[in-house]
């Protein structure tokens, strides 16, 4: 694997896309190929390299290239540093695009952790690299999954068009995207941070230095996932069968989940975000100030709401911190290109109500004509099947090529047609519409008693 500087990005070139003379001239500059995941190993050639920013790039060129490119943005944000193999599972999971004939390129992002605009820029670097050193696609689609949908919601506003008015991306597709935006979407993690501490009192412990809980954790304090799992387990017995938990652990867990309203299997994941991610937001974006508030919020769903609301830690918002977080990670509702967003109705990790928030933002900005949303019915996050994903790609391409805005019903019908070619169910529910985002969590704006 070679490292390529900003002047050339210099990575992979697909020889079959070039005249023979140019092929021979560029062979010396090509990096070694990398193994493709099994899902596309027989139909594509894969290449990798490292961008000057530190991000790793992975690309796949199918043998039956249809002339179009998918630029993929992964979920997360990851809590470990990127590596050369980081994007391999994503290529395998979303191999349907390559099997449909799309070329595919992805960036790991330059670093682990929070940073929406930086991740969008890293994704744009991946597109530039493909255009400069592989081939110029006829159409380019951005695909963001989970947190990558939030990255995409900024990218389609910032990078969809070049400074000269040229088109960088023709359309965007999000599946299970975290499109509510960072301020609204991470608010419940700040709530979780204080709810957890009210019941567990071990992060920090009473005899340890105290700090503002909205900050997640102080800078420099070391906390691994294993450390956090041990603390959560100490308080709730989360790693044990229910029968092996103490009465206090059972009650703590029931109270936390009663207020927060997510499955117990996601408690550690959300606590990682409520500690490490909130810390990164404070360090990298808000200059150590709170972008969240629970002043005037009443929490509901515990065994004793009155006592909880009297004693839970309160924190106030700093307007400049909120503005900074919005600038980095909140869509303003002005996508410059068509956006098709699908979401699992029963998604346990990124709740389907985020789509209501995104719809409201886009409609309020006057761009309803550029957004289509459709919903699938499975009880998992980013678990859409190959026909469901493929139908979304087909519908988006039809929208781009023919200017006909797809309907959820048309996408569902396209999924059924693809079942003849690709294995998997079609679970689209064309009539479904999610409730407003503020109905999802058990917090109401009312002065605590």
C-alpha cells in the first residue's frame, strides 16, 4: 500500500477504462491490488491506498461496470483508529451495488471519533480520487449508512456541486441514516448520561473527581470499552442472565430503560456515545461548552419520576456551543440533489423518527421536491436486504436519469421485481409514516417538581 500526497491522491487506476497506451504508461504507478471480500471477489477487482489526510481508501471495479459510481460513507463514528481493512466489511455488506454494476469507493475517514464535516470531506476525497485515477463516471451516487447518513446530509449541501457549478454527485441514498442531526440526535445521549449517573453513581464515583456530565468524560481520562462494560455491569448486571442479577441491578436497569426507551442490548453502545463521543464533541467542536440542555425537562418512565426529577443533574446550553455543533453536524435542509432515504420501522439503534425530523427540516427549507422517504419492516439496524437496497438504487437512478420522482409504492414494486435476481425479502411498507421525533423519548418540557 502506497501513501499518496494531495497533488495526486495517486491510488488506483482501472486499466480497462483507459486506452492501451495509457495503460502501459501508468502500470508502474499502480499500487498492488488488495483482496476483495468474498461477496465480490469473482466479479470485481479491488484496490486500496492511504490518502494524505490519513484516511484509507478502498475501491472496487466490477467487470461489468455500468459506468456509474457509488461513494460510500460508513456508520459509527468508530471508536478505534482506521486501518487498511476497515472498509472491507462495508463492501461485503453492500455488495449489491457492485453486483448491479456500480463501481464503489469508500474512505475510512481520517480519524476515529466525531467530526461530520471532516468525514464528508474525506468522502469527497474518495470521489475525487476515483475520478482522477480510475475513470470519470457518467453518474455518481453518494450512499451513507447509519451515521454515514448524517455525513451525507451535510455532503449533499456542501459538496454536491463544484465551485465552478459542475456536478460532483447526481443523487444520494441513505439507509437507516442518522439524519436528525447531531444537536437533536445526541440530546438523548446527554439525557442518558445523567440518568445513568443518578442510578449508578459510578462514573464518576462519589470519591473521584467530579465533572460536568454533559461533557461525557474529562479530557485525558482513559476509559476503554471493557472498562465501561464493567461499570455498567456493576450497576445493572447487564452481562448476566436476568435471574442472576441482584434486586438493585434489576431495578436500576428497569429505571434506566424505562426512561430511555431502548432495548437493553444497546445500553453499553449508547453509554459509549454518552461518554466518549460527548467528550469528543466538547474537545473538537464546542470548545468545552455544552451544546445540550435538560433545564425544564421532566423525565418519565421510572419507578419514581418525582424523585428522579428532583435530584437528577441539570445542565444548561451554551448558545455558541450549539451553533458550532449545528454548523458541523446538523443538516439545513437544502440538498442540492435528489435524496432517497429508507429506514427500518423498528430500528432499535437509530430510531425511525429521525426521518420525521429530517423531513421537517427539508420541507421547511423549501426542498420537499428533492426528498423521498420509504420504510422497511425489520427489527434491526441497517438490515435491509439486497432486493430492498437494489430497488432503492434503481429508483434513484430513474429519478436522476428521467426526472421522475419515485414513490414508496414504486420502490416496493421494484423490490419485488429484483427478487427474481437477488436473494432476500421485500419488506417495504409504502403507507407507513413515522411519528414526530419528540414523541420517541420520555422527556417533556415542563418544570420539574
